[in-house]
């Protein structure tokens, strides 16, 4: 297949629509559903912020049903406040043309040269592999591309999905279990915006999530979530058409003891939502707050967004505490996700392939 690589034209509605079509098709295969968003919301998604610089590319070719269109997408994300030597790489290939060299062409013609020119030394990328089997199987497309980039496996995560709606009887049972150890703690639902008086405390929570995340050997400098940064994130989330259901645990003394967030796009046709951060601060653990927080948001999600058919979450395989809660709620394993990182010398391009070329949905 003849493939042309070029930067994504953010002024082109047509290119943005085709870019989104590739992501939807890939999500349908991976998650059994997808999100819907307008081209204006996509422009917000792809715009720079004070905290990130983005570069996006498209691979144009011919889909199986005929006709030239976008068949693959590539992205580079450059942190601007911390992790200043890191670049995050993402590739999505349309399922209809996987195995035709789309990902390799994106890497060779756009992504690797851009990384080399950026002078960023640490490359970070995620790749999907089946739920079962050898995690280091060199035949898997994600492992092949990781090897060609000269990256090493740093963590193995697991994608789990929860069919919705959850049976009310199960939620009632789990809520009752949580109440047994809740004591004088209480759960509050905040919606989309953090109350002004809690901004600093919530920023500490978000930083603690990154400090505590059990991600094995992944190199990552936790961010500082100032009130200004949180407000920027909230504004951008609204402009992207995303709603957040935020629950917090409040300690007897009024301190914010923990949180969880569920996010979803409000557009008609969206069928999946995302379980985001969940954390209980170290000094408040042992009260089943994580379970109580998740029960609260999961119960609310089905009322607020009944069209959502499944909730998606990712956990490191070395996070048994959260995995246990997710198992109780009914989450089931969909696939595994490898975190690759490394500091390769890419001045000569990709490393030689030892097992052919392929494509993978890596960190899209």
C-alpha cells in the first residue's frame, strides 16, 4: 500500500474527521465502543497548553473498501513544566490496514526524525498485547516496534472493562460493606469543578497519585498541580466536551482524604467512559474509602449517562489493592498494556527489524 505521511492540518475539518474515524475504529476493536466529539472539540484536544506541546501526523493511504483516506495517526507530546527530557509517542493504525507497515512508515518518516530534532532523550510509549500469553513474545507488533525504537519494557498494565449498568443490588451490597469501616468519614460528589476552598488540597491529591502509582520502573517526575493548573485542566476538559464525575472522601476533621474521577464525553453516540484517578491519602487508608468512592461514582454514571455501555480502566499488574476493588465491581480483563521507555540513539533512524514490520495501536 502506498502511504503518504504529513502533519495534521488542524484547520481542516475533513482531516480532523478522518483522524477521529481512525481512533473510533481502533477503539471499537479494543473496547467494543468509542467516543464521539466534534471537530472543534478535537482542535481543543490537539492544541498546546502551558503544560504540553503537541505534534500530530497522519498517514494517508487506501482503506480496504477503496478510496484514499487517513489510515493511521501519530502523535508526540512534549511536557513543558516537568519531565523535560521526555517525549510521549503515540500511534494508531486503522484496524482494516494493520500489518501493512503504516506504523513503521509513520515512525520512519515523521515521528523518529521529529524526536531526534527535539533533543529529548527519553522516549515513552504504550503498546497493547493480548490478555494471555508471553508478555515478551517478540512476534507481537507492540514488542516489534518497541524493539525497533530501542526501548525496554518498564511496566505491564492491565485494561479492564465494566459492563454497564451495574446491578443496583451489587452496589447496595458494596456500599454496605464500605459503611462498616467508614466511621465518621463521608463521601461527597463534586461534579465538574473543584470548589475554590479545596483547590490546594486537591492538587496535593493529584500529585500524590503520581507519587504512589505502582508503575514498576517507569521514569516519571510527578507534576505540581497548582490551583491555576487545575483550573486550566477544568476549562480544557469542558471545551473538549468532557464531563467529570468527581467524588471525594472527607475526613472527620474536614481534610480531603481521597478521590476518584470518572470522565465521559457528552456527545450522542458515546458508548464508553473512563475510570480515571483513584487515591486515598496514606494517613487515611484502611477505611475502605476507595471502595466507597468508586461505588458513588459508578452509581451516578448510569443515571447521568445511560447510553454508556462500559467503563474502562487501566491498572498496573503490581496494584493488587485497586485490582481487588475492580474485581468486586465486576470489571473483566480486556488486554494488557506495556509501558516502553528508553534513551536510544535515533540519529540513524529506526533500528533494523529482526522479525518483519508490523503496526500496533501504541499509546493512542
